[in-house]
């Protein structure tokens, strides 16, 4: 018996859709492969594990701002303006005001990161 926790980028997140190729979750070479929930469920089962729960967890605005920074570095040439935008996005008022948004997308399992909890299967499953 045992418990497994995987923390992975969520390719079906709002951030992945919004930022496209600039999404921080792609993060190569650390993330050579990005898996969807059904693929993770199947791979776990094939290796003797059963998914118990999948929840979305992220650094919330931190992860969003990292993706925004990647986007701005490639699209906005004015460095001072890039810094200003990131500084505003990292400010306490913006973090507080954005909290309900991030809580909602995490509840919808559309957050940038996913935590997968699995238990070891007891019997031979195949």
C-alpha cells in the first residue's frame, strides 16, 4: 500500500489557453511531457495506482504573472513598461482583487497546476 502525490502543469488550464506558447507550464526542459487528467489516470492504473482525487493548485497569481512575463518579453519591447505591468500585477491590491477569480478557476479544475492523489492498488490489475 502507499500514497502518491503528483504536482503537474495543467494543459487544460485557463492560463494555458490564455497565454498559449508563453504559458509557464510548458517550462522545457523541466517538463518534457505534459499530461491531461485522463492520460494520468490511465498511466497510474497501468502502473498499479488508482487516482483518488485531482485538484487544481497553483501559485495562483505568481504562476499567472510568470506566464505574463514570458508573453511581455516577447511582445512588448519597452522594458520600463514591462516592469511596470508586472509590478502592478504583483501588488497587494491586485493579488487581493484577483483571489476570487483564481479560486473559481481552481474549483473548475482549470487552474495552472494540478495535484493528483493516488493510492496503490492491492490486487493485480492487469
